[in-house]
C-alpha cells in the first residue's frame, strides 16, 4: 500500500488537513484552499504527505531552520520551555520542527536571518497558507522524515498544546536574541501582522496596512532613502510585494531602478520575481515609507521643496493655452539666430580628449595609466605634442590617490629626461602634482542611499583647481582614480550620473576645466577582450560611458610585458573608425613610441608571433594542410614561404617559442593547431 493511501487517509480521519507533496513542494494547484482532490488517496502513490497549517484548528508549526547543532539545541529547549511539549519532526538534523495550535488565527512570523556556521539560520512560525512535510523522503538527505517521540498519527489537532499570539510574540523575540548572540545579521525580522517588536537596536520592517497605494513621485523620493547595498533575498522579495501593492503592475521599472542599486542585481531574476507576485495584502506604500523614514525621509513634508513635476502640469498657468514663458533668458535660442563663423572645437589632446568636458581613461592596475597621464600632463603644461599628437597648453592639476610623493618625484625625473630636460633643468612650473595616498578623497556620498552629499574633499579640490588655474583661460584636472573619489554604487545609474555630470561637470563649468578621470575596469570589462582587441573597460552601470564625452583604454599587448596599446573607445566629437590605436613600449621608466632598434625588435617579434598563429589557424581548417603534408617538420618549409617578409630563421625561432609555451601543439596525423591565444 502506498504511503499516501495508508497514512494520509489516517491523518485526515484524525482531523488534519492534508495535501500531496513532491519532496517539499505541493503537487496540487490551489492546495491552500484544501481541494477535495487531496483526498484521492490512490491517485498520488508514494507522494510525500503535507499538513496544511491554519484551518479551523489554527495549526501552527515552529520550524527551527538552524544548521548549528548547539544553537538548534538551545532553541529547541526555548521552544518547549516557552510554548510547552509538542510532537517533534526531524528532516535534516539538527534542523527540527514542533507542531502546536494557536488560540487565534495568525499569519506567519519569522525571526531575522543570521549567518551561523556558514549558513542562513532563522526560526519561522508556519501558519495559514503554509504547510510542512509530515511523512515521506527528505529531498536532500534521501532519508525518511521521523518523529522521535509521539507520531503525529497519535494526535488530533485538538490534542495539540495551545499557544496564544502573545506567547508567540515573546517566543520569536527570544529566538531573535539567541540567534543574534550566535551569528551575524543578514536580513531583518519580518512579519505580516506587525506584532513582533524587538529591543535589539535593529528595528523591524513593521509593515503597515494603511496607505497601500501611492504616487510614483512620492515613492521615488522615498526610494532614495532605502538602502539596497546587500539585502537578503527574503527582504528583497518582501519589498517587491510592497512595491507592487504601492504602484501596481506598471511599477516594474521603478522596482528595477531600486533593485539595480545592488551589486547582485539581475534583470531576468527581477522580472521573474515581479511577475510571480499576484495578490498582495497587508503591505504596500506605508511599509516602504516606514523604512525610508527610519533613514531620514520626511513622509509628511517630502514635497515641500519639490521641483515642478508632471503631476503639476494641469495646475500650471501655461497649461490652458497660455504660452507665456515660465522664465526668460534660460539659455535657449532658435536655429535662425545662429550666425557663423563659430570658433573651432578645442582639444586638450587632439582627437582624443575635448576641452571643457569630462573624459575617462580605463586601464587595469599596474598597466601604467598613472604614468601615461603624468606624461600627458607635462606635455599639456608646456603645449608640447604627446606621442606625436598636438596638445592645448594650459595649467594642469594632477590628483594622485594611489602614489606617495617619493614615487611621483621618481616618475617625474624619468619624464624630465624623456622631455629633454637635463640634470640642471626643471619640469614645467604650470604642472601641479598632488599625491594624496591615505587621505580622504571622496568627492560625494549618498548617506543611506538618499540625497547626494559632497565629501569634505570636494571643497578642497575646487579651491585647488581655482588656485592652479589662476588667471589662465583653462585648466586640465586629472583625477586618479574613480575608486577613491566616487562614494556611491557603481552599478546605479543615478549616482554615477550625479558624480560625473553634477560634481565633475560643475568643475568643468565653473573653472573652464577639462577633467580626465582614471578608472580600473570591472571584471566583466576585463573579460570583454579578445585576442585581437583590448577590453572595453566598462565597470558597473553603462552611465560610466554614456555620461562622458570621450573614453580611452590602456592595455598590455598579449604576450608582452613591455608593449602597451592606447585605444580610443569613445569620442563624441571625432572619428574613431579605422586604426587609431597607439602602440607604446616601456623604456627607461616611461612609455614611448618605439623608435630604438631594441624596441622595434620587440615589437616585430610580437607581431611575428601573431602572424604565425594566424597562419597555423588557417592551415588547420584547410583540407590540404601545409604543416601536415610533410609530417611534423613540414613547418620549416611552409612557414617561411608563407611569411616571406620575415627572415626564415626568425620565423622558425618564433614558432619553436610558441610550441614551448603551449600556444601551438602538434596533433598526430593532423598537423599543428593553435591551442591558446597569446
């Protein structure tokens, strides 16, 4: 006889609400409504048996989801001390569950979630709308669930120990304190009914039933105050319910905007969660406003100083056909008013970095971007060409957050020699080098995820830019690096835009400055490279690219520690098609365009290896493989013939080097093939 036929029928006869399960998952749609299909005992063969909580007996279960044997034991003792004796069920020990009945109907309760023993730990009161496994095979252990004391078959729901909602409040509070003493908080306490209040210094969500809906403008204002740096999944899912209740199904874009504040954001998972939410009760806008208020949001006076918005159009004096302008001299003009000639566009570095804009240079750590920018700074300060490209002369301020003064000075002496300054000469007077390693260099922060707040360094930087500029028309400001100066979430478009356009942009406007910001690429930016192109360098939100006028990338060339490639990735005001890359080489402490015999030889050696790789790749896919035709040694004839522009000896030597390094391997009877790129 099947388990479900034998035991589910007995449990139902004893007054339990039962439902068939596959593992821990209910098989029937709408199982919470106790469909009669669950009573077709022959239909579900060896399905696990679930007990539906709630119902006319208000059945509840205390689910102790704790992996630490010690902590689970303590909470089990607290359970029986505070709530009384109850049948106990064990699935994957030391996790355990006790069954009671409540004197009143309640919704589920749950403690905060803590990291204990390397896993999530919490205690949950299962109630109406939930179920637990009473009999069957545990999906993880492969073993049967067991009842070490009395079996549930020996109980009717009326015979269970009765507990009150108030006793459950006190119990959940005690469990919270025990878990807090044993681990680190990962997600805050949650309850549907607002009845758990803990004096732990960490307030609950206290989700409110009133004000379930709201305006998008008010919710967006509150959203800026709700942190989403590292929310636990349960908290994030709970907030999704609140968002959907507050603004309806059409609010998915707003929830995406909130979710994108987290480094764990995934658009597909956000869509899946949102679409899985159907009816939402007892949670909504009030819940979100409560969270925001905890972080300083003024719920009552949120729009006291609010700017004119879409909802104000109907009340606007210009909405009824009145075409009187809201403001005069706002900077707009008609196309008919434009007369030539217009002054030509100015470039700090011709074709690369336009004047009076924000630009970015990406590069992995240690690639030499700080050195290259110091070289550019020397050229701009004297109006001399940089790597053969014209520059615009102006004072320069270079803020260096990763190097101390001694390192900057050593680098400057190497640059002096590169610039042709002898031992008695000096570097440019108009170049101001400002090493700030170890200092607070943050320009802007967003306390609690709310409104932007200037860092103390922003005022210092503005004062320094003004001093360096003096009476000059323009100034170049180099900031190294974004990681030291940006105090927000790099994945959040709003904060990235504010940093680049408002804070760095204000420096451009107020001081007629050009700002070049240095940044490290993200891991995804590094992975975007191929054997033929350097990485894109983008990190976090695409706003890093969209908010600047130009973007360049400095990368090592494959198979070379000395060679660098400087690439234009974006330039709004110049053509980046074709081969605009600049090949540089590390020589005498600076980056230079190869010109010495030794430098050119290194460049040519790398180019030759790339050419050999290409020829081997082509030959491998041909039916008549030139390297297979004459056996393993055929390459000695075939390669020099294919690469006639190189000396045969150099070709064979480079080929042997690639084989030794594992880039090229020989496959018996098939010839040579490329194993890995260089």
